[in-house]
């Protein structure tokens, strides 16, 4: 029912546009999944938002902007030396893992945090409930698997289009780390939101059930939960973490559940 409500929100507001006839079957499947229309380019401007599919991959556009996931822009951050200075990597680090550490990114968005974790050795399971964002992220991962230096990393990223509150309650494995980066009212106007992601924020709702999200993460039984917040933002669901790592604009709150 939740998926039906989410998809119904796109009706009349978003269309799928195909640039090349060779991608028409894929575009039809995407439009059916989203419960929206597949239109040709002559009708594209009739819709405030368009998902355009073609040789370049999948991208989202309105009348002023367009965006597409691009992990190649992050490659400099993925070197071993640079990864050590990434706040998220430091926050998620597991001491003396006996096997490959496993992370769940419960609020995947466009997957940049998951890419950092995969680059430093985590097997990462990404959950994204918005089907448009999930489609964009899946396309980003697909294209990145063909890029030298990204292919092996993105093989460790496993995307699921699902409500993470439900998914965390029924994981078939015990994660080491759960990552939470929920939107919340007011964030859309924050300087943390890059211009290229303004289109995404036309789709995704602020987090309305942050306590449910945190409780589901706790029930999943990870060693720690890492929560990304604006530097001066409140604690998620009012729960004080064991410690926080602070940067200039953001911080990571770390809740320790087991050693």
C-alpha cells in the first residue's frame, strides 16, 4: 500500500522519456513500475519532472536542471590515504573484524556514503524506498561497474528498493553497522543540499517516522549505528549517542550496541 501511495504521487507530475528506440522496452518497464506515462520528447515539457533514458543512462530533469548519479567524481576520495580522513569511514570503522564487515545503508539516497564504505572494504546493502531515486541509483551502480577503479568497489554494493523500517526488521543477516541519514523538515533549505540534488528533494519526503527508523535499526542488532546529522541538528529521535564526530557542517552520531 505504501508503494502504491508513493507511485501515485508521480501521476501527472513525472513522465519517462526515451531518447533512443533501442531503450524503449526498458523505458516501458520503468514507466509501468512507477505508475506513470512513457512519452516522446515532443511531450516532455508537459510534465514538471522527467526521467530520461538513453545511451547516456538514466537522468532526472525539470525545466531548469538535470542530474545523474556519477561516482567517477568521487574517485579521488576513494584512495586508501583519502579514505582514512573520511568522517563516515572513521565513524563506521569496526575493530578487528573476523570476516568482511557488513553495513546496511538504510537511507541510501544516491549512494555516495555506501560507495565510501564499499571502498574501504565493507559489503554494503543499500535500501531506498523512493522508486525514482532507486532507479537512478541502480543506473549509477550499473554504469560504475564498467569504470576502471570503480568496478570492484561497486560489486560490493547491493541495492534493494524497499522501506528500510520494514527491511531492517527482517534482515537475513546480522550487520556490523547501520547507517542512517534521514531527511527531516527544514533540511531542504540547508546549505548541506548541493544544487544538483535539489531535483531529488522534489521527490523524497522528510523523515516522518524517525523514531521507528531508529528503533528498527536497533532491532537489527548491529555493533553500531552511525547517524549523519547537520552539525547543530537535534539527535535523531532525541536519543543521545555514545559519541559524535564533528566536521564543519555535519556530524556523525555513533550509538554502540555491542563490541
